[in-house]
C-alpha cells in the first residue's frame, strides 16, 4: 500500500525495485546520450530526447499552471529543468555554452592567430563535434561568409577572405564566443589559405560536410539547391505545430524535432523515395547531424519583388487600422495580453480563431486579430525597410522571410538569418513582379499575404482584388516573348484564392510591377467559368477539335501497368485536368475488359499514381456520357474500347468525366468534398476510404488475391499502423446482421500508415491469398477504448476460381463505407 | 552549437508526451507482459491524447486518462493475441533501441506475468507510481472495493509465488 514502508513490506520492496529499474532503463535510454557506443542517428535522437526531457520536466510546471495559458519558450523550459535536475544527470562537457538570452557569456581566452590551439580531435574547445574537421560554408544567406583574422563583431574590418558558399574548410579545433552585432556567437577556427595563419568564422555559417552528391541532383534525381526550404502546407492548427522530422525517411519514429510552420530546412541532397511514393529529404539538423522530412511539406524559397513595410513594427497608418491581420504568438504571450495590446476582447479573439478551441497557445502560431474601430497602435519600434526588396522571399501569412538578396546582403549581419522572421504589414499591397524573376525561378507556388491587386493598365480600377493569404501558382510559362525591343513578355501566373477559386492570368513583365501594377492581359478571369477543353495531340473523327484523343499501340496485356499509356495534367487558363489514356490493346488477349488498372488521382494534381494492379468494378451508372459526383469514389462500368479522357476541374476538386468513344473502365477517385461520401470517419476523427478495393488476380490460375489494396486515410505522425480484419461469410450473408455481431475474423493484421505527417495519405495493404469464398473486410483502426468498437471502411467481395467458375456472374465488390462494428468485451 | 536556423515550437502536448512516456510504457508493458508492446502502447495511447488534446488537456488528470487508454489497449492486445509490436516493427524503427529484456529480478517479472491483466495493472499503478487505490479505481474504471480486492489478491499470489511475506 502507499503508506507501506520498504522495511515492513519485502514484497512491495521487490515490486518497487523492478518497476523502478524498468522505468529508469526506459527513461535512461531516452535521455542519456552515449556518444561512444551509439550510431549517429541514435545520438541525434538522444540529444533531442534529452532536450525534450528537460522541457518535459518543466512541462509539469507549465501544465500545472495552465490557467496562465502562456506560450513557453524552450530555453525557459530547459532552464527550469536544469534547476531541477540532479547534478549527476546534467549534461557535461560543454564548457562554453552560448546562451541566447540574458548576458552574453564571458569570452574565452582569445587565442593568438599565430598560435595553434590545442584540441582534441573531433571535439573543439566549445565541446562541439565537428565531423572529421571539415565543414562546408553556407554563410548567413547561402552566400558564403567572411573569415576573419580574429573572432569579433563584424564591422567590415579584419576580413582574411570571403569564403564562398559550398566551400569546404578545415576546422582546426579552436572555438570561442564573441559578440557580434546580433549577440554572442560561437566562432570556429579554420585552416587559412596555404601559408597563412588560421582564420575564424562564425559557427552558424558552417554546415557539416556534405556527401559526394554536392552539387547536383539529389539522390532521387531531383535538383535540390542548397538554399533554405520553408515548411509550408501544414495547417496552422496542426497539433504538432509544424513539420515533424524523423531520424530516417518514411518512418514514424523516432521523431527528432518539429520544425515550425515557416521554419527553415536545408536539404543535404539526400533523398529517399518511400514505398508510398513520397519523397523524403535529408536535411541538416541544428546539432550538426541530419534528419529527414517528407519533402511534400517543403517549399523552396523563390524570388519575389515585395513592396511593403516590415521588420517587427505594429501596423502603421489609419488605412489598415480597421483591417484584420495576423499575429505570431511569441513565448510569453497570453491571449489576454494580445487582446489588450490590440484593443479587442478575448471573446473576439476566440471567435476569430476557432481553431484555438480553448487549447494551448503555441509559440509560433498565427492567430487572427480582427479589426477594431477604436484600435490603438503602439508606436513603431525597430527598423523599417520600406521599398522594393528583391530577395529570396516567401510570404506566409503575416510573416516575411528574407534569405538572400543583393539588396539585403549589405545589411548583413543586421538583417541576418536570426532576424529573418518579420512581422509584415503591407502598406502598399503586394506586388509580384517579373523583373525579379528569371524564367526558371517563376515556377512553383508562393504564398502571398496582404492585398493582391490585379490591374489592367487600360482600366482605372483593379480587375480583381483579394486579400491574403493566397496561393499563387506560378507556372513560369512565357506566353509571348517580347515582340520588339523594349516590349514586355507575357508570363502566365495563376492565383488560387483561399476559397480555391482559381484565377489565371497572363502578366506582363512590365517594369510597372515595381510600381505596384500588374498588367493582366488574359480574358478568362472569371472564377466560375467552366473548364474549357484544350486541344489535344490529334483530333479524331467525330470529336471536336478541342477533344483530347490519342491512340496508342497495343500494350502488353499481361501487365496491368501497361494498360495505361499516358497520364498527364494539362492546364488552360481556367482549370487543370488530368488526362488518362488507355491503350487499345489493353485487354485484347484475354478478352477481359473488366480488368483495368486502378487509377488513383490524388488531391494534388502533380501527384498522380497508378497502381500496377487491376480491379473489378461493382456498379455502373446510367449516364454514359457525363457523370458528376458530389464527392467520394466514383465507379464507372463501361464497355470495351480504350479511348477516353478524364478531366477534372481544379475548382472545388469536382470530377467531371466524359467518355469519348466506347470507353473501357476507369476509376476516378477523389478526395471527398464533404457531406455524404464514401469516407469512414471514426469516433476520433480518423478517416479511411477504400480507394483500391480488394480484387482477385485473374491473370493467375487458382485463387491468388491481388495483394495491393489501396486505403487512403488521414495519417498522423504518431500513428504507426492501421488495422484490417477479414471475415469469411456465407455467400448469402445478411450484411446488417453480420456487422451487428461479427464472429472471429480469419485475418487480423496491421498495415503501415507511416510517412504521412498530418495529412491524407495513401496506404498499401498486402493481402494473403484467399480460398474461393465470400468475405467481408474492414480497414480502419481500433479506437483507444474497446467499448467503442472497430470502425473503418469495408468491402464485401467474393473470390472465385476464375478458370472453373467463370467470371462476372456476381458483383465482385461491394463497398461498405462507415462500418462500425460493435464493442468487444474485455477478455 | 548556437544555431539560428530553427525554432523549436514547444507544444503543451509535446511536454506531456515526454513526461508521461516512460511510466506509461512500464504500466502498459506490465499489463501486456511485453516491454516492447508497452512502449508501442504508450505511444499509441499518447497519440490518442494528441488527437483530442484540446479536450484531454483540460481534464483534471490527463495522466489518468491516458493510462486508462493504455491499460485498455494492453488488455485488448493480449486478448486479440495479435502482436502489434511486430507490425509496428515492420513499419519502422522504434523510438529507442532498448533491450527486450525487462530490468530487475526476472523471477518477480515472471510472477507478475502470471497475474490477471487487471491485477497487473493495479500492481503497476500502485508500486510504480504510488497511486492510491481510489485513483487506480478511477483509471481502471472499476469500483474502489474491486480495486482493493485486485490489489490484495495480486499481492497474495505474488507473495506465494515468490516465497515472500506480504505485509
């Protein structure tokens, strides 16, 4: 019992002893680094765990004091922990720790530039490992860095040389702390040029030496420049607060850190394509090691011309006083203090930010500050930079990050990486201007905040005005080159609004861009204009000239993958569509047009995946010409032949399907748009949808089941596996009765959902072969408590011996969305 | 090394996760008679907490909530005789490459493994975390008298198996 003392309860003593030993062992393996024996990724995890364990202890204080609702600063948490930590558990071996707050530490003894500093190989005088002595210079903005004759605040003097970005320098072990204009920084001693004394360079300008892939394409064959990538496409309400980095590609854990929304990651060029088709990049970690993130959430910085006011000051001027704007939560903020600062009530803030939902206020999060008629402003503080800034920049909400530009470089280090997050309050709107861009740099998305005005210079009023955040998708396609010297080229830019309405226009690369004008010459700017077909490669008799139609030579009918001959996206000014073409010879050899590959179209139009396995369809719809669905899975049963086009309007992700000529079978699978869809939603919000149902592999004798079942779901970082069960049922099974009281399944296994951080993902399930018979399968997840039962998306299907029983006599697949099985009693 | 490239955003849940994991893993591992399974269950239970963090965080005892989830998962795991750990290992490496062998006297662990699942849960919550019977009853969602009975019977069994007196 709790009041028993060790002396009078021998059994209790033994129990406490083993539990304590077990607990200590698990905890020790998480928090105690052992650099001598553990491999590098493990070291990294240990470091992270150590830091977070510090934070965890502090967290008790934080949680117990939740009423304050204050965002916690990591350093504060670490300090709290350090105070509480027994001396024998405190980290050691870091004699010169640079603190970011408070007074800068006293400088170490200044080494003479002509006297080599004794050092221990691999560990410098600050206790940092430096990886075989070599580091690559990246510089503050990827532009290289000055090497000084001695560590000191950079005032333009004492420069031994400018070390270009990508240059490899040898560390010689010296390390010291020195003040810079942005606070204390570590300086590393590096080997000077031949015959010259050693030099000093700021440690945060250095990266661990890159592999042999530098420079060039990464290991996935994708050019990934060594510039900062931003974390994007993660919703601000993401419970993780940003992108989760892992020790390896495609795994759920160990998690090394969370990179905040808008945070910066720098790829090493390491890349792995996981089995689900997503690319993972290896990136540099703050501790000099590496970790991995899903590249879909990384956005390379792009150049943009931005006219605005920035650098940490409150909004200026009456013109925007009543406008809503965004605010970045900083450590120490409380909802009340924010409300008071901007003269609004807490209730107003809560209404404007429903995602807060009473939850914790997280440093770095964006919250919306509604406009207030009597809003008061603090006097401006900080440095203002007003005017065009041609830099590598990404605007995310109200944040502007400047990475590198000729104009800002001269401001370094005053405007350096450490200062790259700015509050940004556009006073003059946002201008994206061609003069900043080269063609190659125009590609890709960019987020725009503030007011966007699309102007036709021949009209007095803007054609379109929107407020951020917006996503502009810059195709970079030059529609028309300059017709004569001095004339402007026309560049296609597409703007996707917050409501997913898409405006695509052709922008003139006029100098007017820098004067807040964007010339729009396109004529198709109406958001609700239907998608217009784009001329295809070759018209076919009976089809309009705008119809997509291609004929292809017969494919290899033995291979399901060969049935699809072309799949691509095409865009015009109004929409993007996906065109899928099947070969004429798709099924000739076996005369089984019922077998065609599943075509899975992801929400992201650039992510089209074709599975190599075919499947049968269970139902047909009457309209042979055009079918529209509100959402979910559309299944189409068509007759023979092989030419058709599938077009998807980008707007609202509404599928439009048109069968052009004796179509074959096709599956269009989109994410649900809400309402009654085919998605199974569990009691805790997990969603699953069966995108590639179970099917029999009819290309083989006997009873093998096609072993790739595609399940889509909402993957979360901590979820390692989904669950599926398969029951053998009677051919004439009463589904309702069965699902109300299912017997024991014949198969119960897990399937991986890894690799997707807080996003929809596609998961592939390997099924074993099944004997002929009728089955019910459910794919989903067990809720945390058994009393809630098992839910998911399911399928009723039959496996037959195709060679003896024939085929097609029975509806092979019946989808069962939203299966909710009854609770199971504890055993 | 000082580095300005990254900002770590510390969420309240992350703090909770790190503070709870080890104890939760021991409790779940004790119930599941499997250390690795205990860790997996602890992660899963904390994942559930993460999904509903806005609700869980405001509970009086979020640690009790997550223990109930973990214990239910651990009991369910044994019942289903599905080695989820194996599946999780298929998916990817675990958080820490710890030894499979549980620490401490193997004879005591062997004796604990022979208890009923809820008795194991009661033992772990009481002797690992020093939780009073009333709190254990809340976590396991049984009555205080049933909890007391579980604890008493478990101790009698353990004392018998280990040749110890039970004070």
